[in-house]
C-alpha cells in the first residue's frame, strides 16, 4: 500500500528530491517554451499573412479575440518560462517559489490555450489535437505528482467535455457528443494519467538514485584521506602530502626515497584462506609498515601494494624486517615481499611518476626469489621509457602505419605446401627501430590498449586479401590472434564481421586463435564469444595448447576447429624421450575430437618428418619461414622457396 501511495506522489520528499524535480521541470520548461515561442510566432505570422491574402481585415476584431489574443498570451507565458528557467539552470537565480508560480501559470495557460483553440476547431468540425497536445505538454513533459496531475487533468478534461457536449457536431448535426467520442475521451484521459504516473516514477527513481550517490560521495569525501580496509592513509592523502613535502625548501631531497611494496603470491593466499583472512593479512602488514616507518608518508596503493616516502637512511634495514614479518605470517602459502625503490633526481616533483617508477622496479624482481629490493636505475629507465613510449604512441603508430603485418606460413604435412598464414604484428618505429611483439604486446595488454592493435591487424589483413584478390595473386587463409581483453574492451566479433563484409572476404579465409591461458580466467563472456564466432562461419583455434595447466578441461568445455600445439613440446625433441609419445597421443586425441592438429616451433626436417609420420595435419616454424611481410612471402613463393596449395594460388 505504501508503495502505491509513494508511486502516486503522496510520500514526503526530501529536499534533494524536491530540488531534483524542480530542476528537471526547469530544464523541460526551456525546451517546451522554445517550441511554444517558435510555434506561436509562426502562427501569428501565418494568420497575419492569411488576413491580407484573403482580405479578412474586416474580421480582424473577431480573429484577434479568437486567435491573436490566445497566441499572444501563450507566447508571453512561454517567454516568461524561458527566461526564468534559463536563469535558474545557469545559476543566476535560486528563488524556487517564483519558479513554482511560473510553472503553475505556464501549465494553466497551456491548458487554457488548448481548450480555447480546440473548442473553436471542434465547432468547425475539425480535430481537437491542440487540446490533446497541450495536455501532454503541460502534464507529461513537466513532472507533476500524480495526484496533482490527476486533479488538473480531470478538471480540464471534464470542462472541455462539458463544453463540447453542449455543442452541435458539425459532421453529424446532432446535439452533444457521441458514444464513440465519450469512449475516446475517457481513453485519452486514462492515457494522459498513465504517462504522468510513469514519468513521475521514472524521475523519482532517478532522483533517489542520485540522492544515494550524493550520500555516498559525502561519505567518500569524509574518508578521502583514509584507506577503508586498513585504516592507514590512502593515495589521495599520499599524493597531496608528498607534493607539499617535495615543495618545502627545508626538505633534504638528497635523502628521500619512494618505496613500492608488493606481497608476491598474495592471490594464492586469498584463494586458499579466503578474502577475510587475506584482508586480515593486509591490515596487519599495513600497520607494520606504518609503525616501522614512523614519521614517513605511508599509504596503501591498491590491493596488496603499498607506497612509502621516507628517508634513505635506515630504509634497507626496515625492508628486511618487513620481509621477515611477511614470512612469519605466510602459513602454508609461500609469500615474498618485493620492494622497488626510486630516488628522485634534482627538483622532480611528479608523485605519480615516482610511484610508477618504484612500482616498475618492484615488478622487475617478481619471480626472482633471491631478491627483495631493486633500485630504479638506468637499465630500468630505458625499459620504463620504452613502456611509456609504447602506451603513448600506439595510436600514432597505427595512424602513421608503423604497425606492419608479418605473415608466417602454416604448411600441410601432406605435401609441404602453404595452407594458411598467421598474422603477426611488428612495430617499425622511427625512434626504436623494429619492435618485436614481446616488446609491446604485454604492455598494451597491461594498459588495456591491445584491442586497438588487434582491430588494426584485422583491417590490414582484410585489406591485403582484397588487394591480392583484385590482382589475382596468391593468398592463403589467415589466422588472427585475439586477446581475452579484446572481448572485454570492445565488440571484437562485431568489428571482425563488419570489416570482413567491408572488404568482401570469404569467411573461410579468416580463422581466430585464442590462447589457452585466456580461457583459464573463468570469464563468462568467452564461451558466448567463441560460439558466436563459429556460428558466423569462422574457424576457432586453441593456441599454445599445453602451455597452461588445464588443457584437457579446455578441450572438454569448448569446441575448437584447430588445436595448435605449443612449441615447448618440440624444445626437447632430441633429448627428452617423453616428447614423441606425448605428441603422438595429442595428435591422436585431436582426430578423436574431430579437430585439425597443428604443431608450431618446427625447426628441423627430422621434426617435420616425425609430425608427418604421426599424422599431425599442419606445421609451422622457422624450418619453413620466419614471419615476413606479404611482399617477401610472395617473392619466396615466386622463387619456389615456398610452395602454396593450388587452391590459394589466386585469392
């Protein structure tokens, strides 16, 4: 019952909600008044032209009373509404009592105008659209409490109905309204009320949501200097205070250092003991840092990461103490404390950059269990600069054409001919020269920019196919590597379909490679994406099979067309006696699962002969060709160094 009463506008509104409704109406009032002003000026001009063209000057008094006066009243009221609403929205006036009076007058004048004009139209056998329009204008575009809208609508509809019921209908010659008119009138009234109720409740819900957000923002502002979980300072406080500290003349800048801490293997600790235990560990560690670095700036950076701005003297000893404390807290999961350090040079005062460099130093010793501390130095500076160069210049590299597509052939073990190509990105940079994928792929993934590269590669490959087809030159089906982030950050499947259609590329010329590791992150959107790709006619490959820990589960849960066996299997081909039976069984498994087998990393004729003997369908590796530009690949085919299947001799 309470919900119904609230929905009809009987609830007590907070000041925020009342102000929200008023502001919403003022914005609506601007649009409404502009439309009204334009329409009324047009109607006045139109009527004036008609008077002179039809020689109706003798009827001016009657026309003025019937039309001009109503036009001018509505025009005047619309102008007042526009002026006030504009001033209110722009902050030039805050007198809402005046605005409410204007809103009421504006509403009543609109309805009055609709009644006057439509009564005149009805008397001539025309439609009553002006009345309906003004009802919708005044009661539906402006947001009223439903019970108020009910009163206004009911009174205006009843009055209008009373007036036309006392008139003689021009089209029938009968006195009063017909049953059909009565029914239509009731339906119009009901419709108006339904729209009013819906509009009110939609606006009310949004107002309540915004009010909740305001409360949350107020709460966040209150705790803006404190980390909610650990109780130590957060990064907002850290940055503000660090900037002040570096700006003081009295600060000994030669003796300060930024430290970035990371608890390595914390994710495993969380998984084993649960988030509650993980949070308890973070709280304990946070207070350890705070206690040991007394008088220094200490903050939680994010997750299990912490930053400290402290003196160089004694910092190394404290880091050693903290490392020991972490090992004491680790339980059965092995935890390691990693610390990156950055010492500002000269008058450097960019806090974010300093923290980023300390973090970069910290990340450089991850998985190095013999190291706890790494100082940011020249060698890391070069890597750091390259990292930021890649992130900041990927758009420019794509625009200027520095990103090139290299193709590595995939050959059939049956005849040694090219039966496919893998598209790989190379960055030919004017400053850094040729950058291999290992230099920029992981960085683009870290900064969630990888989709830009992959969209560019899709476009370039489709364009290469179209050029080859138009010139009747050889071109084999191409496999494209998709990152897990592609599906998360953009509609990569939609983009692929649009581009393939744009260049008229047959679906059997585009295959999609998805790495096994991407499927172990338990992302719900990947199964749907893979199904969509296959339903659209694309073959989907499982890349790097055997490099992860859940290969068989992946084969069980997903359907792939091609299984691409990771090159690591061939790395011990001659020395490890287990390699051959494992490969043989994997190939046999692919046949049982109705998949095509492809082994990458083939470097010797002996390896290729073995793959042919065990029935592996395809092979890829340096034995045949490194990744090369399309024109170089064509030269190799033309010279006979590489052979391509006859069906692909002309795209």
